[in-house]
């Protein structure tokens, strides 16, 4: 039996794919085979349900000491795009968010501010908790956690414990990019290494803090590196079970140094859907896959629901990071529109909280 | 694959090369099994047209947007005194094509225009003559069944005579637009002043008899029912059985922006677009080519459509006007290397063709 046949055999019997099989499935490029198989996996886990949440994204600052070539969001202080929310600014945003009916989650992701100390972030979380005591706080990527440890002199575990104490209920899944030091040296040399990213996740999971996971593809990584990345996530999930949802981020090259330097173009919808379906098949121990419509655009996110995704993320409010890199999607969406998109595919829209608990 | 019941029966029919019925078509529109539909359409595509994806390096020439038909779904047509109305002179058209000809790969022109209230047939004919004379190497595809019918009406000549004269002037193929939905119920509501369903079909039939190839299309996502979409496809399939003169079929999702229907009708979803593409591939078993028209579908959807039965992605276009008036968000032109990248990412081989699908270059 050749490798592709053994991969397909495993897919129909529910076996676990190995590196060579994943490689062969990718090269085979049979998009609709992957879609059908991924959709079956999705339906075996969550049936006809498609989740979404009412959430609000908040970016505390875009001033950053990491200045990753992959990023169009960050800038240096003094730049005319620079902003940093002080607690009073944040309070206004939160009071505004408190008006949103059924708000389930505040999502906070920011750059690595060169002078703000760890207390600034802790205070931000405490303020969210004070104003919105019943809302989940999905905050900070492992990249930020590594930074907090560095600027505070505390251990990962120390930083995470304090954040939990302050009110963080789950960690964001970003900053994983490609978990290979070769790649990170080129696309984000100054931020958390691959092993640091994984170690923060492991520590968080041990402390009972759930997290998401992600991959950012379509820049200078090789196919082998994408597959290695997925396998690293699968291994850690076997160990801890702490990942809730997986997200796939196609790299948006517009306005980035990386894009300019390597003359990169955004990969096509084909690649997006293929990677989604393939990742769903590889990560057999992940319950949820998000079709993050901000990155994919709504039409492709809708289609992603038949390529293995079971979650459209949320209403978002005001997305800044990806729009800085030229995302063409709108910055927010209504619940009615999300529900319509889901129903149109013959699926059942289910509003969820931060932990995929259904809201009735 | 993974389906049961009625769907499995349909799947068996397709795998055995049997023709799908009207009832099968309606069933498929109701089924919501999108990736199953896509995989089945992809199977048929592989069997009928293999691994090549056709595109052409072309230039759209829209001679005028002044139109006396003023169909409800159109954002391009205007009255002569309206702002933004225009009518090209022969020199305007020559200049446009001259500019597009700076691309050494330019192989064809696509000429589609409004039904100008005072232009005669000779006015339109003159554009073909002069463009053919100035640019003898460019293949000219032009005029929809609606325009040909209009020429017949304003000149008193038969459709056949019109076609003979256009062919003599240098026209090599007829465009596929204007079919909309080929039922009189829909046409009476949306476009009562232009060619009827029978007239449109008659132009295609007459052209085929004269050895002129034509394209076919369907404009969906407005007021038509799924049953009418199926009816439309079957009418095209029947005529193709008779003449074999259709080259490619194009699915046009209706773009409501800036049209009279803007308030009542929402734009179709990608879900519907891909479903309709796949079902068209399955129903039109006697058509060789199915086009994913990126201007309407957007580039990402057109790319994905290559696995939902499409084997033709249209062309570089060079300044699309008609659909951009209706809020199309795609670019107005695509560079050839962008088209090649899109096709290659889908694992297929790009082949540049002329308007009669003669292969000019295969990009290995």
C-alpha cells in the first residue's frame, strides 16, 4: 500500500496520520476529498452545530519592542499610528461593551509595549473583571506571557497565576506563527521562541487555564515546517488536553516588512481551505476549529464550515491587527448575519460562551 | 462516497455517465451537501476536460452604456442624459484596444454594450469592421443574443442576415450574456423590453447553424426559483443536444448594488455560488467547459470553483465596466501571472486560449 492509500485508509477508519501521510495528502491536492473527510470529523464531534459568540476585541497598544517583520500592526512610539490605552480609555470602551446584549467574551491581545510594566496589564484585566464580572476574559498570547515574565522577573507560572487571580479565564492562541526556530529567526526574531511558546501553553494548561492554538502559514515556511508545527500541537494536546480551539491564519503580507522583503503574496482561498481541512484531519484531539472570518473574509469563512470548521468566532466589534495588514473584511458583524450565514449551509447556529458552553 | 438514499442514486447516475433529470436537478438544489456536490462535479470535470484550466488574455470593450432596455438587474445601463453615460467613437475603441495591445499576449476582444436608442446596426457593425481591420490578429467575440435580436429589430434584417454580416466583418464568436433566466415569467418581471427566452435561444441556434460558436450563461440569485434555474439549464442542454454550438457555460450571480432590485434582494452567498456551479456542471453533461467568472465570483471564489466543476477562469479582461457599476469588489483586471498562480495553486495546468478555445500556449 502506498503512503496516500494508507493515509486514506486511516482517515476512513479513524486512525492517526503520521508525517509522511500528511505530506502525501497535501501533495495529492484533492481539495474536496479533504473537505469531505474533514467535515465528517467535524460532524462526528459537534454534529450540525456551528458555534459563534458575542465578543469584543480590545487591543491595548500597538507600540511594540519586538517589531516582527511579519506584522503590520506594531509601530514604534512616536509613530503617528501609535496608540496606548490608559485605564481611563479602557474604562470607556468597557462601559460601552457592557451595553452589548449577551456579551460573552472580551478578547485582549496587544503588542509588547517597551515601557509599560506587568502591572499595567494586570490592572487592565482587573478593570475588565470589575466592569464585566460575568464575561470571559480571553487574553494574551504566549508571546505576551513570555514578555511579562521577562519584564517582571517572574516565572511563566508566576505570571499566569497572577493573571488568573486578576480574572483571565483563558489564553489567546496567537503568536504561534510557525513553531520552528529557523522560521522565527526570519519572521519574528525578537519574540518568544518555539519552545517558549509551547512551554507557556503547557504551564497554563497545568494551572487549569484553557487556551487556543494557531498556525500562521503562507510566508517563508516549508510544507515540512507546517506539518511539524501541527504535530507539535497534537503532541502537547495529548499531554495536557488544554487546547480548546484551533485557528489557521493565512499570512497577510500587505504593509509588512516580511512581505516586502520576500515579495510575498497572500495565498489563495484554495490553500486556506486545504490547510483547514488537513489540520482538522491531523489534530484529531482538538474539539473545535475556528473559521476566523476576519482573516478569511465572510464568504470563505462560510465555505470553511464544510471544510471542517465548527466555529465562526464572534461579532468582534473592532478588529485592528489584521486590518492593519490590509484585511478586506469589515471590522465587526451582527449576530443576525452570523446566524444567517450558518443556517444557509444547513447547519444550526449555536451561541456559546468562552468555553463552548451553549447559551440558550 | 459518504451519502445515502436519493443522493446515492444520483451519484450512481453520474458515475455511470447517465443524464440527470429535472427532478434530480431540483433535488440537488435542495440538498445542501456542498462538498459532495463539488466532488461529484469535479469527477465529471476530470472526465470531460482533464487537467487544463483555460484562460484568455483579453480586453473588454463596452461600446456604450446608453440603453433603452433598462433591465431591473442592471447597474450599467443609463439614459443618454444621465450622468456617467457614454458612447464610444470608433477612435475611442481603437485607442482602448491599442493600449491593451501593449500586452504582447493579448489575443482577443470581448465586445458587449447597451442597446443604444439611436445607433443603427451599421453603427455597431462599423466597430467590428474597424477593430478587425486595425487589429487583424485579435480574435473578436462580441454581442449577446439580446444585442443580436435588437440589431434584427432595428434593421429589419433577419437574425441570420445580421449574423452573416457580423461574421463577414470579422466576428468569430458570440458572447454568452443576456440569457438571464430563460423563462418568460422571470423576463417579464425583470427585463420585459429585451429578447424573450425563445428569441435568445433562436439567436444561439441560428448562430450555431452558421458555424458561429456561442457561449451560454445564467444570471441567478434574484427572483427566480430553484425550479427555474433547473428549467434554464435543461433548455440550454436541449439546444446543445441539437446543435453542439455552445462552447462554455457561465454562472453569473446577480450583484444587486446600484440596481432597481438593490433594496429587495441580497447578494448570493459563496455557498450558493459554488452549489450552482457544481449543479450546472452535473446537469450540462453535453457542455465541454464551465467558466468560473472571477469578476462576479471574486478571485478567491473563482479559484475554489475550479474544484466545483469549473475548467475555465475567463481572462485578464483589462478594464471591466458592467459589473463594477454593480458594486463588484474584484479588481478591474487581473495580470496574467496572477491568473497562472491561481490555477497552479489549485494543482492544475494553465492554458491560454482564444475565444474559440483554441489553445495558444500551455504554461507548464
